[in-house]
C-alpha cells in the first residue's frame, strides 16, 4: 500500500475510529439483545454463503419481525458498528448488508467460547 | 502518517489540535474538581481523576499534539492555582502530565504492541496502556515532587491515590465513550448524509 501522507486531522479521526473499535470490545454487558443477535446471524450466514443480503431482503424476514421493526434493528446494528452497507458500482439502488470486523470478532469470540465449553465437557 | 516536512497547513492543524487538547483537559479538570472535590487527597491528586482518562484518549488519538496540549493545559491550571510551584517543578510536572502517556505509547510502539495508526489496538492492549500510563504518571509526578521538596514529600503514600485515581478516571472515561458510541455514530452518519 502506498505511504499516503494524511493531515493531522484525518489521522486523528482514523485513530478515533480505531479507539472506538477497541472501546466497543471492552468487557461489559452485551449490548446485543436476542432479536438483534438473530438478525445479525441471518445476515452473516448469507454473507458467509457469498450471497450478501440486501436491506430489502432483511426487512422482509417475517419470522424476525415487521419491516419497520427490522429496519430499526438494522439501524441499531449499524450504530453498534456490527453491520455496514455497500452498493454495487453499477447499481446504487440495492444496498447490501455486510458484517464489520467487529461483528466478525464477535463471532470469533463465540466460536472460541463454544470450543472451550466443548473441551470442558469432554474432559 | 504525517508528511516528513510539515507544510504550514499541517503545522496549523497540529497547533489547533494541541489547543483543543489543552482546552478539553482544563474543562475536564475543572469538572472533576466540581464533581469529586470531596475525594481529593491533595491538590491535583484525586481518588477519581477523570482528566487521567482524557489523557489516554487525547494522546492515543492526537499523538504528540495531544501530549503537548495536555502539558500546556496543566501549565495553565498551575498558573491559576492558589500556590504557585517553583518554575522547575512546574515545568517538569507539566511535561510529566502531558508526556507520560506519550512515552507509554512510544514504548508500546517499540515493543510492537501498538502502531501509530492504532490498527493493533484491542481492548486488552488499551487496558494494558491505561495500567502502564497510570504507573508512569504517578511515579513521575511524585518523583518530581520528592526531588523538589525532599523529606516533606510522602512519595510511597501519595503515589497510590494518584495511580488509583488515574486508573478509575480512565475506566470511567472509556466506558462513558463506549456507552455514547451509538449516539456518536448516529450523529456522524447524520452529518455525513
């Protein structure tokens, strides 16, 4: 990657984002409720299958709630820096949902916990 | 990643960041005095010291301009204080106030635990940083005091309230940031849109 010089203000903002990510991961009460967790899992599964879910598809998952409720839930997951959106270069109408690094870290942590529980159970 | 030969624009931005850091540090120092004066151990030493947490944030985010700003803010607070410290003690105290977190940052950078853009910063590294900073800050402040006032200083007694105050202050400030992040992100999204 080229060593692009940045202004002190840009550097400060980027460092703030990194600090925010670390602060978000500080131990404490989980900020995800069961409904948010279910929606995040559905989105991450589709992303894992390399078929990212669009916002329209996400708000149509009737088993998880009404479109208005799901829309609010997506907004909350974005505010918690667990979901991000992107559009295809040729089509800005469809917005795709993808997990952020923080969401992937969260699932990594869950995976580790399951592994530890499995080892403890086997022992 | 700032240019090697700073342009006037970079210098102006750095000065602006230093000034902002100084202002924020002074405001939080006064707020801490207002909220927790009943927990004061000695002038400038409190069992809960919120500016201690702010030092961590300012130096991690702003780097050297942040450290310089904290030193300037501390100088201003000292000049406004009821008892004026001798010049040498005042200057060294200000430098310790601003640069102890910066030295920890540099030390962790040298040990490859932190990089200048904070890309390696995790929650564990952050807590590690807070602990190291609180140790260095308390020891440097109390050592300076001991050097200037000698036997009147109770270094082994006074170092603990400062250390604990900085740790509690840092934890409170970082968790306050954690709680306010969703609102901050909402504000940023609105301002971008």
